[in-house]
C-alpha cells in the first residue's frame, strides 16, 4: 500500500508519528493509501523552517514572486489531466468535475500573477507642509491553510497562491481524506521556483490542527470546512491572537418564480443539486417553487431528468454525471437522513437509498433522492446533507420564499429563477446571503471578485481570493514622513532596473 508523506523544505518527508489514516478509493471501497498524521513536534519543526525561509522570500520583490506564479500556472495547465485524475482518484468526482476543480484554483493563481498591482500601497502627497503619508502592505510571516475534502485542488490553491505571492510562508494542512493533490501541487510550485520551506504541506488530523492554532509563530489561519469546526478554529485562533477567516457549511436555496423558464430551472437544479454527489458547499439543496402550480410543474420536469442521471466511477467515462460520496460513513449518514425525512412526513418522490452498481457493490455510491413537501422543522431541512438529495419546500408567495432564505442560519449561496428583473433585483438586494445567482444556479464568483458566505457559513471579516485575500495575508503599515531641507542637486540620474 502506498504510504504518503509530508512535504517539508522542498522534499517529501516520511511521517514519524506512527499514526496513519486510510485513504479509500470511494468507487470500490478499497483502501488505496495511508497518510501520516503529524505530531506537534513535526508541526513546530516545519513552522520553524518556514519562518527561516520566509525571511528571504518576504524580501524578494513582488514581481519576482509573481513570476513564480506565472510558471506555476503554466505547470498546472501542463499537468491538468494528471491533477484532475489525482482529484478524482481520492475524491471520486468525475474527470470533467476534477478538471473544473483544478481550473477554478488555477484562476486564482492567474490573478496572483498580477500581485504587484494588488500589493501596492497608498500615498498622500503633501498631507501637511512638507509631509507625505504612505502605506505599505507587508507579509504576515508564517500563515496556515486548513482545507476540506471536497475540492482537493481548488481550495488549497485559493489558500496558497495569495498567501505565498504576498510574501508569506504557508503551512498547508489538506484534508486527510484527499491529500495527494496538495502534495503534487507542492512539487509543481517548487519546480516553478518557490524556495524550499516557503510552502510546507503537513498531513494530519485534529492533533496537528490544534498544534497550528497554538503555535506562536503562525500569524493567520485560513480555514474551509464544516461549520462546527470553522467556529471552533475561529475561536481558538482568535484567543491565541491570530487572524482567522473560517468558512463553513451551507444550505443553499433556489427560488423558482411562476414566470421562470421551468426547463432551464429544472436543468439547473439537477446540475446544482446532484453534481459532485451534492458534495459542494455551493450545491443547491433546497428548491423553493412559488405557488402550487409552479411546484407541481417543477417536480414533473425534475423526475425524468433525475431518472436519466448516470452515477458511476470516474473511470467509466466522461458521460458519468456524478460519482460516489467520500466515505462509507457519509453514505450511511445520507441514507439515514433520507429515512428520517420520510419518518418526519416529507414526500419522497425519488428514493436513492438502495442504489447499487454492478461490480462496485462496496463503493460509496448513493442514488439521487428527491423530496417534496419538506418543512423547516424537518432534519432534512435543518442539516447540511452534503449528498445527492434535493428537498422541495413549497412557498405561497415570493415574500414567503424570501423569508425562508433569510431565516435559514446558513448564508453561503442562493439563487432565483425568474423572468422579472424587478423581482430579481429586490431579491439580490434584500437577501442575507454572501453569493447570489440570478438565473444562475452556482454563483461562485470569478477569481478577481471574492468568495464568502454570511451567517453561519463564515466566521471572520474578509472573503477568500480577490482583493480581500491580499488584505487578509498582509499587514498595513502607514508612514508619515517629513524631510528637512537638504541638498537638492547632485542626484544620480542614470536609469536603473528594479531588479
Ligand atoms: P471538516 O470540517 O470535517 O474538515 C475540514 C478540515 O478540518 C480538515 O482539514 C480536517 O482535517 C479538519 N478537522 C476536522 N475535524 C477537526 C477537529 N475536530 N478539529 C480540528 N480540525 C478538524 O469538513 P469536510 O468534511 O472536509 O468538508 C465538507 C464541509 O466543508 C462541508 O460542510 C462544506 O459545506 C464545507 N465547505 C465550505 C466551503 C466554503 O467556502 N464555505 C467550501 C468547501 C466546503
């Protein structure tokens, strides 16, 4: 069995703890590798080495740091298929979805190629007599990224690219269920010219996460994962004086107005509800049709589309719609929630619990389930299912639908399908959710905007990637300068290159 490593000071390093966790092939249920779980000592040692490496990296001019991003981007493109396969092998998502995972991370690397522009400070000429003010953005030092299983390429890239190009060193702690992509990305960025020690990939579980949170050298923590862990990490990081931005779970609603194009809405719901087996923080898990007629017509359009979904391993070809869920425990939990939904009175229109795939009977496949007549007091509504289950909550009016979204404790993404610009505009303005789609089901903003939810979907005050990432990963220093009279001639006028 393959034994994975950490990636420290530019090289693969075996774990010393003797503790491992198994990595499954979710399609077959077989163990395909084991990953070491780092100790506190291993973490502290990696941080100390990162702090040394950061001194040189932080003093390297921004344009040179950006050139590493340019080469890194080129290498990611060159290795796109290999990286996508690595994602799919451990996560189980389809190959086109695996490529999407890499692509949406690459786009953040592309924005980081323009980092010198983002890192420029501000300047006030003659703020007082002979006085100028200027501000600089300086790196924090050593920062950490802690990432979830569901986007093994994209989210580590969201964390590492802005942090590194801003001049920090990073401790990246990927999900222990899908760590191989992060290890490969570390190899590629090293090949692109990142000095050894500036990116340290440390594998592990709660023990190493707590060690990161308690390490005094680590200045900031960027976390993505479930809400209870996000809140815990935010609290412990803040207590220890660190900056933290912690993104959590979701329950994303799509409102379908009576004037919506129902074919387009149904297509969107199937993709956003069942794509990646529902294991996306921006998945639509609740459909909210407005009016009984809209609801009946929508369900009628959804059923044949869901029946056509092809569920299978990523190796079965590009026309597979979605793959297995991540673990046997996730499968059991999802099926258990579907059973609870039935017990609590929801109408199970399509039942995915007994799904089995010939030749892959031990894989973690879950068939698609569709619920109608779901109410907010049911567990299937209250919990983030994170599986291929779509719940329909019928609303009597637009206001009732909007209230439902507003009252939900999560606020990651939401969407509205309508032909009316005024309704769409009102929705975008009033809804208390971080990312809004108008006739667009999964509104993950492009990489030069920012990504972040509201309410229990995010703890902290700055979003991921885009301009916010540069604010999060730098400290502002503002200088007020006055120069007394001096020699105004005799300067040096020959042109010098910056580097
Ligand atoms: P998770 O919270 O179980 O794990 C995330 C990270 O936290 C992992 O690296 C894990 O090792 C670590 N961790 C787990 N338990 C811990 C503990 N008790 N103490 C300290 N660290 C711990 O999340 P997951 O199952 O890997 O990912 C799925 C979740 O992530 C979903 O809730 C999903 O909505 C969310 N997510 C959110 C976003 C977003 O940007 N808001 C994006 C993707 C995924």
